[in-house]
């Protein structure tokens, strides 16, 4: 079994865990210059248009959720 305490080169750097006790369970490959696979990138990346919509909508503050 591979050691998942460090992200593997060329693989997604999606981390799970807390308090410095992280694992990197995703073994999907990534495009050069990116950190996450397409699936995890969709979770952690909020496009600028979406952020603007969230701020200007109903006057509610933008809420953040911990993704990784």
C-alpha cells in the first residue's frame, strides 16, 4: 500500500484530515501547473462571476465552507 502522507507527483493534492494529520487519497492525475483533478477543482474553485453573484444578490454575506 502506498504512503498517502504526501501527495504523489502528478496526482491530485486533495487533502483529507485535520490538525496536521492529512492524507491525500485522490490518485487522479492533474494537468501540469494545477493542484487538483477536475472533480476536486470544481469543489475548491469558485469562479469570479459566482462570487460577484453571491455578494450582490440578496444582501446576504458570502459564506465560506472548508473544502480541504
